[in-house]
C-alpha cells in the first residue's frame, strides 16, 4: 500500500537530500527514538516518567562523571560494601537492585546527593558521601536519580514510588508538569 501523502511530505520536510549521511543518521535517530519510546510505554510499569530515556541518558552521563569512581560502573558498588573499612567507614554501596538505594524516597535521595551523607555509625566524622548541591543543578540531580531508578526491578520502582508519594522531591527540584 502506498504511504499516505501526509507522511511522505512530513518525511520530505526533514530530509534535505536523500541518501546523504545526515539523512541516514536522522532516520536512525528517529527509528531508535521510536523503538525506545514504545518500549517505555509498553513496559508493564506505571512509571513512564521514570523510564524517560532522555533523562536517563543524561543521568547516566552525570553518573559516569561524578559517581562511578566510588559507586562503580553501572552502580555495582565498592567491593565488600557491607563491611566497614580499616578507617571504620562504610564503603560506597551499590545503587542497582542488589543495594538498598530503592528504599529511599525521592526526598531522601535528593537530600543525600545534594547535601552529602555519612553513616552515623562510622568511626570518623567526615562526610564520606560528598555533597553535589553546588556541582549539579536540581534537574541534573533528578536526572541522576532517574538513572538510578533504571537500575532497579519493577517491584523496587513501585515501592520507591509509593515512598515518594509521601516524601516527594523538594519544591526547588519539583519536575516541571508534563
Ligand atoms: C568519594 C566517593 C563518593 C562519590 C564520588 C559519590 N558517593 Fe555516594 N556514597 C559514598 C559513600 C561512602 C556512601 C555511603 C555513606 C554511608 O552510608 O556511610 C554513599 C552513599 C550514597 C547514597 C546513599 C546510600 C544509598 O544506597 O542510597 C546515595 C543515594 C549516593 N551515595 C548517591 C551518589 C551519587 C548519585 C553520586 C554522584 C552524583 C555519588 N553518590 C558520588 C561515596 C561517594
């Protein structure tokens, strides 16, 4: 069946010169975006905003730049993260489904990342989890958190969303209405 003229003309408007590498790349991006978008919507998960692939992509990049040195690639955590180290400090925990990050509400995660954190039972007083409130803008912190959410199971995401309904992001970091 021939394509309806409307589709052809809208494709024509974004395709300056058929066959050029730019065209191929644009079409590729178009197809990939469509596939990812469809997956996010089709997945059995009531959290489309959590699975916003663009936000997760941005968050993944921030994670690689600022967090992976301590928390490991793909949020796998430091080795022996459950045991205090020689200084009596807890090492960086994983953020994936093996860890407990998913137990924290949006409000808690935002606070920990922007203000820093130390385990109250650490033998030292230093803030072992550094604050990022001066380095990352509110929407960048939100993007990192979206990336962390992408590492969890559906069930963990559901639990965390319920916690976040009680304790949402602070006003300064409220997502803009969708
Ligand atoms: C210098 C090392 C270091 C860097 C860099 C770092 N963290 Fe941490 N982080 C830690 C340590 C250590 C802890 C555990 C603190 C404790 O419980 O004593 C921690 C704890 C956390 C927690 C709370 C524990 C949990 O699993 O929920 C979150 C959330 C977190 N980090 C997120 C991040 C994010 C996001 C970044 C990057 C923006 C980051 N961290 C960068 C060392 C680091």
